[in-house]
C-alpha cells in the first residue's frame, strides 16, 4: 500500500502554483473570521465580491445578496461590543475549479453572545465559492449549515435540537 500523499493539480496549474492558490484562499477565510470577531466592518467588507451571497436560511437566518448588505446586516445583529463572537474554521476542502474560481467546505465552530447570560455554541460547515479578481481571491457565496447548537450561560448548558433552534432563531430575528 502506497502511503504517499498525492496533491492533484487544478486545471492547467503546476503543483507550486496550485498550493499557493489554496493558501491564499485559506488566508482569506482566516481574515473573514478575525475581522468578523474584531467587528472591523470596513475591513471585513473587503473579503467579499460586490455581489456576494450569504445564506443562513437553513439555520433560521436569511439569504442576503450584496457585500454591503451582508456587512450592514451582521453589524446590526452582532455589532455590539457587548456581544462578542468567536469563529473558528478548520479542515478545509478547497477545489480550484478554474484559474479564477474555487469552491470550499470548512468545518466550523462559533460562540456568539446573544444577550447577557445567553450564549450560543454552534458546530457546522461553511460551503463557499470564491472568485479571483485582479489577482486577489474573494468570497463570492457562503452558506452556513449547523450540525449542533448548544445554548449556555455561566451556570447551565443546554443542547438545542435542530428543529427548536430554527424556531428560536426565527423569533430572535437572526
């Protein structure tokens, strides 16, 4: 059995170029998380194409089109300094589909302070598409799915069934 790791090149790419492109997309996603959690909205805007789509409808949110609209919505819902968030992504599955497009799936975990004494700990995946414009990669579309959601405060932790989470998220206006 051959235990060597083989990296397949994307269309018309040599291996080094291919790996550089993958790393650029990983750095893009790292900036997405850091800037979102830092609530640096003007810089966070720079990770998206102008016509980006953010779809959280499967987890009780909504589908938003347009980078400015995405930023405005997240700033309004998570922008308070009293509402810290922590977003971690890992295990990327990135595929270059052309010289200027790619897809990716990221395992994710986030912690969101919904209000004093009520926090969300979520686990799921980001499904994304990317577009390279003038040599720079941007997020073109993002879809969030959740495998598990726990609500907690300093005293108790409660695992929320998916169906109940969807109802709670809709009522909270997320």
